[in-house]
C-alpha cells in the first residue's frame, strides 16, 4: 500500500512554523517512513500530484494568492490543520486590520521612516497578488479540521499530532506542551 | 463659557464633598448640566477630587448615560429590547428618524435633540417605550412619535410631554408618569394588605440574631435570580469583622423582561425601606444604599419623599422607634445605564464611584463589600419579603408556596400574551397554568428568568417555577407560534455583546463569536458542524467567564439549541466544497482593486 501523503504551505506567516516542522530533528527520517511529502516548500513541489491525507497550513490569508492556495489545499486534502497563531488568529500580519489598506501601502512604500523610494511608486505589477481588505484566519476562508496553537507551534505538538493522525491513535497534548506564556 | 464650566464643575464637586467615591453623582451632575462630560470637565473634576484624570474618564466612558461628546438638551432613548421589536419597534424607529431628520446615535443640527437606542428599560408590558431624558413614554406608535416630536419642538421640556397619567402612584404629583403598574394578580405577600411598620416593631423587640433566625426559619431566598438564602447572607455579614457595615438594595433591574421591582418601588416603597431597616438592624449597619437604575430616575422624587416621611416619623435616623443605639438611614445612589451593575460586585464598584466592573471573589461582599466593609446586597423583592416575615412570622411565610421554595414570587410577564403585567403567584406554579392565566395557551416558547435564564418549549410546560426547577428573577417572556427562535436568540446575544463590561476575554470575545455564528446560520450559510461549535463555545464561555454575565450569557443560544433544535437544523446544510460561505473573495478584494486600478486575474467574476 502506498504511503499517505502530506502537503504543507506557508501563507501570510514567517516560515517559523515550517522551521518548527524541521525542528522535529532526526524524527523527520521516521516521518519519511510514515509519509510521502506532496506539495510543500520542504521538497519544493509547486503543484499537487494527487490526493493528500493531511495538509498543514502556516499563516493566515492576506492576499488573493493565499486564498487560492488555501482553497487548493482544501480541495486536495482530507484533513486540514491550521498550524500556529497566524493561521489561527491572523496574528502579527493582522495588526494591519484596523488600518485602511491604502494607509498601510503608503506607510510601507512612501511614508515609513526608513523607506527609500525616490520614484514614489507603490509596487503594482500585474503579477503581484492583490491584498485582501484585511487578514483572515484560515478557518474564515475554508473549513479547518484541527488547530495547533503556538508562535511557532512547537515541534513536539506537530510531531505528536501527525503521529496520532497517521497511526489513528488518540492525541495526547499535555498542558505544558501547549502552554506558551 | 470656560469660566462658567470651571465654576459649575467646582460647585458640583463641592456639593459632593469633593469626594472621589461620589464620582457617579459628580459626573451625572456635570452630564445633566452640560449635556456632556467634556475633556476639560474631566480635568477639572480630577483636580477637585484629587484623583487621576483617567479615573474620571474610565467612569464616563463606561456608562451609557454619560458621554464625552456633547448630547442634545433632550435625549430620546428608544428601548430596542426583543419585546419592543415584537411590539412594532421598526415603524416607531422610522418615525423618530423621519420626524427628527437624524439617525440613531445622532443629534439634531441645532444641538437640541439626541436620538439613541437603549436596552430594556423595564416597560416590556407597555412596549414599545422610550425615555425622554428621565420621562417615560409608553405604547409608542408612529402617530404618537409625530405628536411627541411636534410637542417637544414647541417647548423642549420633557416635563410637559406627559398628557395621560398611569394608575396608582404613577399619577401622583411626584412621579407624574404615564407608566401603568399593570398588577394583574395580587398574592398574599407583596401586594396584599399589610400592617405598616409592624415588622420593624417586631424586629426591634428582639435581638438582631433572633431577627436573622426568623428570616432563616422562613427559608427566604434571594428574589433577584441567584436564590442565595438571605438569612445566611446576613449571618455572614453580621459575623464578618468590621465596625462599619452596609446594606445595599439592588434596584438595578436590568434583566430584559423584568419589571416587577419598578412596581414595588412605585407602590411598596415603604415596605421596601422597612425591610432595609430591619436588615440594617440585623447585620449591624448604620447605612443603607438603594442603587436605583438610571432608567427609573422618574421614581426618585417619590422615593426621596418616602424616605423623608420615614425620617420625620423616626422610622429612620437615630434611636429608631425609641430603640436606643439603633441608628440607620438610607441614601439613594443613581446608576447611569449599565446592565452589569445588577451584578452585586459591579453594583458595589459603581457605588464606590468606579466603573461597574465586577470584583474578584472571594472575598465576598459579606466579608469585604462597599468600601471594603462587610455588606449585604439584597434584591428589592427580597427586602419586602423580610418586612412581611417579621410582621407575620416565619411560619406563615414558609407555609405559602412549594416545599423547597416558600412564599410567593412576582413574575413580570410580557411578549405574545393577552394579559401582560405583574403577577404574584405562590412558588410552584406550573408553566402551563401560568400561560393559561396570562392568555398565551398557544405559546411556542417561554423565556424564564430573562435571557440569562432559559428558553423552554412545550415539552417543559409541565415544569414548575421554583428554585428547584425553573428559577427566575421574575422575567417571563412569551413567544408565539410565528416567532423564529434562532432570531430571538441572536437578538438576545446582541444585548450581551453590548452589555459585556469587556474585562475578561471569554465574555468580551465569546459573545461576539456566538452572535456571528447565529447570523451566519440565519443568513442561510450555516453548516451542521456550526451547531456543535455553538454548543462547545457557549459552554466554554460559561465555564471561563469572570462574573455572572458571561456565566449565563450563552443561555439563549444553549437553551434554544437544546429545545428548538429543529429550528436550527432546518436552516443549515452541509457544505460540499469545504469553503466558508461567509467569505466573499470579491468583497475582500474590492478595496485593493480600486486602489491598484486593476482587476484580479485569479478571481475574475
């Protein structure tokens, strides 16, 4: 029987949660025994090759490309997991949510104290994805099955969750493991 | 202007003894005088009472009846409770907007009239109703609104808008209000004939401990909703360390659908103050405070008069009725529009001149209450019961009602029934019997105990109203067969979202989420899994909230989910693609499309 496949994506995040995936250290070899990686920055597959058992999503949705990728994951994955606080709450990128988009762009490209932009242009190439009016947590865009909190979600809970799902065993997350403050 | 502000504010502070614990009276005074508590006024107050400016602003920003921005000389507050909506609020609201030419939350350009919504003002049996400053207008219709606005425009004097007077003391010179008592059924305890001051005399003839024992023997439990045994509360307060003790009466009747205390305050003020005096004697207090909700300010003059008469008769003051060493008096503390202040620790905060934030318990008020002193906080009806217990004896009192719940209970009935009003029934009455009495045999649902209570359906009509089964602070709201119970639950969540004090996250955020999911379901975008989510979220809010508000606010959702499941199920359908139907990508992109002057190439239609 073919191994189940997992896919991962980083949307509006900092790749910190992907670092956490790598932080499972040598257990990544064990993981490779259990699964094949499909679309993921880890193997640099740009497109899905088929149906996946699990999709891990880092980051919330800040632009149309994020939405496109997330919906693609929902189409291809049986189980979708929001990993980390950006996926769950929007978090740091969502700090812009109370500021009008126009002001955000102007601050970033024109008015910010460290901006050097003699041409005074805001990038607007047609290849650039358009921003959403605000940053959305993933579960407001598609249905999410599970949530693994943390900034970043630590390696241990990612590992425990994957093993529990792949071996069909109940997941035990002791309080200490999900306590971050 | 600045000078007059300066001298007026100073004067108001001085009249309150420049005492920061009298902050509620100070800011209410400034608001009344200037129609706002401006930034400058806050600075002046802080200087006068020697506190930080933020302490003033935190109070002003907390209460609905206070405002930093200027309001009109006349403030019209239209009650937008669920019952008012059922009674035809929409055309009334439209008429106000049309006649005044402004929207809700706005002031007319001449700065004279402000139009606002306000939650339940305790007039559910005569809805739709509104406050015009302190005056109450009931049974509103669009015609009546036109007359009212025309009338107001002539003289801008709220005192002159009352043309028809209500019954009983409502018609008295001091109240002068169109409110009706609507007493539909008089029971044996509160609304029957009683011998004034007999209870107080009997109490003063025995020791305070014996008074407490009498109340204990009567098995009196709090009438506000929580049902704590009154005798035990008093025993704790009496036993607590401290030389100064207080008895506080909670007349902040804000639970939507509750209006029985309004009628007691109108018709049984003497009985209430007698009960308070007995309480003061029992726990060893020299001061009683009646915390009166701002919506009932129209009753204040009457209550002050009753207090004065009692002082003249030596029923208040020093050595009351010749009892050497028993000195007791009562003051009235006005609220300023905050539901949370009905929660006893919030009420104490408010009396202390603070925001109405609940306090951490323990210590309980009985140990450390008002100003850190042992305090007993009792409901209006509870204190009336005390007067009757001391008059008639614990045995008489305990005999009435059901086994676990002695005596009678005032029920304020409103909604889809023929005979709304106040009913005094012995505890243990069946819901079905009550519905027959009020003319609502076809009720689809009944809300018992207000939105923080429970919404039940016909399967539960055989249950009884008492502490051991369906407990209530008095609210009974009837919903007829045509009402959408999911919508009703959503409207009650609007109320809790507005009234949450914001201190703890489960209540501040959780209630908003409950409302969002209900809206999603009402919008036809809900999924069956949303129902499970509502349940688990509601239960989390209940367990993790800091005070009674959040511990009960999910009840409209949880009880309708349980009792009207089919109504929810008919509105949800499973999503096939796993996308959230509430997320609208075109809407989310519109802003950037307009800024960038290009259209999305991914989401083209």
